[in-house]
C-alpha cells in the first residue's frame, strides 16, 4: 500500500516545483537564445569568423556540460541540493550577463564553456530534490511541471531572434536582462528552498545506513563507491542507454531543424526558427502534463506504470521521425510540422518519466549522481550527433535515410525501457 503524504508536506512539495519552474525556464532560455541570434552575434563579433567556429562554440558548451553533470550530481547528493541549485543559478546568470559584454570569439568561447560548467549542476540537483519531496503518487506530475519550464525556455529562446533584430534592444540587451533576472532570483530562492533530511526519507527505510556518512573515507573513494553501486545495477545501465539513444535524434531536431526547414522549404530564417522550436516544444508542453497525470494514475495499478507511459512516448517518436525525414522529398511543409508535433507529444511522455523511473531503481542518496551520469552520456552522444549530421549533410546523405536510422534507434530504445525492473512499489517501503 502506498502511503499518502500529510497535507503540509504535500503543500511544500508543490511549492518546490513552483520555485524551480522559473529556474528551469532560465536554464534553457540562457543556453538556447544564442542559437536564435546567430546572425546578429556573428555580425557584432567578426572574430567568430566561420560557421565551423560557431559550431565549435556550440559543441564546447555540450562537452563541458556533459563532463561536469556527474560531478554536479554527486556534489548535490553528498552535500546539499539547495546550495547546489542556488549557486548554479547565480553563477550561470552572472556568466549570461557577461556573455552580453563579450567583444571577441575567444571571450565568447570562455563564456560558453563556463556556462556549460555552471548549468551542469542544476538539472540533476533540481530533479533529485523534486523526487525527494514527491512520492509515487505525485512524482511524474511534479517532474512534468518542472520540465514544462524547460520547454517554455526553449520556446521563448526561439523568439530571441526578433529581440536581436529590434533596433532599440539587440542581442546584448537580451543577455543583460536574463542575466540580471537570474542573479536577483537566486537570493529569495536560497531563503525558500529546503533540503529534505536524508535521515528521514521514507524511500531509505531498510537501507538508512547507506545514507549516513559513517566513515571518514575521502570523497574520491566515496565517489568510486557510488559509481560502483550505480553501474552494478543492470536496470540503471539500461536506463542510461534508454535516456541517451532518443536524445541523439532530439539534439539534431533541436540544433539543425531551423536550417533544414529554411533550406528544404526556402523560407525565412525567422519563420524557420519559430517553426522548428514552437510546434514540437508546445506539443511537448501539453503532452507532459497529460503524461504526468497518466503515469501517476498507472502507478496505482502497477509499479511498471511509468515505464509503460514512457514506452508509449517512444512509440510515437518513431513515426514522427519518418514524417520529418520524408517531408522534404514529398515537398510537404505540413508533413514536416505534423512530424514535429508528433515528436513533441512523444518527447513529453518520454522526458518527464526519466527521473521518476530512476527513483524506482536507485536509492535516494544516489539519484542526482545517477541523473548526472545520464546527462553526461546523453550530451556526449548529442555532440557526436551534431557533428556527424553535419558530416552526412556535406556528403549529401538523404534526409529520409538519416531519419530512418534515428527511428530504428528509437525502436531499440522502446525495447530497452521494457526490460527495466523497478525495485520498489512505493515510498513507504523499499525493496532494494
């Protein structure tokens, strides 16, 4: 039987989600908007020079973000999710402000690298804190609302090109404003967020000793021990692959779709940018809410409820990729948009259940570390996907061939998630 939370605890659990929603929005807005303002930034900073340099700068963010994700997750688990979240927000907001004052390509590269480091600490800590406060009855819905903040950030970022083109505003103004907003928000956030006591977490019953720092072994040994526990768990390895493989397609959709739509359908940069971001992110935003509700309902019947909802999402992504890949050869802009909307619906189902599934197979004091590792692998493959997609496009590999390969990868992913074996049926007891 799954125990319900007392009203006061549940109220604060939802307060956590409300407090983190704007942080999630800024986390993605601050990293996305530079892509929408490319023309203005390159015109203003001539030393960027080439498309290759621009691509290198975008990739640099991913590599650095990937490397620091597990470190950020481990620090959040070992010390404090609250301080990790607030410090991350403060530092990346300062760097966002500084980006708006960059004068050279070298400065821009440093800014993006440092932003990659500072932003890497946020997502694992935030999702783990939400999972700490939300039990099986509300966890998917809580994560879905947080992820909606991310989708909103991407959508707002998609319109940043219009801000860059505005004579009285410009790209530097956009970085100034978002940087200052984040800096100011970090202070009330620090006052209002609370870490959940690791000694009284219902999930840890039966394994409390694992959460209590009994020995004085050094941090490196503790990190190795944590990695040993995670990689000794076959379901965790399956989840890492399941999390990573669809992200290969998602990074290409996110980073290349504006260019694809512009070239294949001969439309303006503004229309291509908005079409590429708005439709699938808006679809993900709506479907995430429904998927969160459905997953929490399904969990009342079976502990595999979240896994089934996630697998449905993966099944929707497969035809979506076929549609997007074949639309140019069929000269159908409508089919491309239909594919992007379907991709967004599937993505919402997939994206909001990753931390809740992780919470079913990994103990609470390793969740942020686990998610950091998932982020690391996913972002590394995302960088490779961006590079290899450009390589294939230079060699005129047809779009439908590339996207059919992505669809095949997603079919394989759907099989992987169904092999995951949850270890607990609720938060009132544990089967670790």
